[in-house]
């Protein structure tokens, strides 16, 4: 695998870890009501 691909994969894994941190402790209902957390998660996914 090319080094650029490795860098991209490492960044993706970092963003996944951040998503887990953002939603830790949320239920579906509490997450659905928290627009800040929703926006943070969408930003990381993009």
C-alpha cells in the first residue's frame, strides 16, 4: 500500500475514534436531540 493510502486510513481511524468519543453515553433519543453532537459527527464523517 502506498504511504498516502496509509495516511488516509490512519486519519479515517482517528475520525472513527473521535465519533466514539462524541457519542459515548448517548442513547438514540438523547443523541437525536443534541444538534451540536450531530453536527460534530456529520463533520467527522465528511
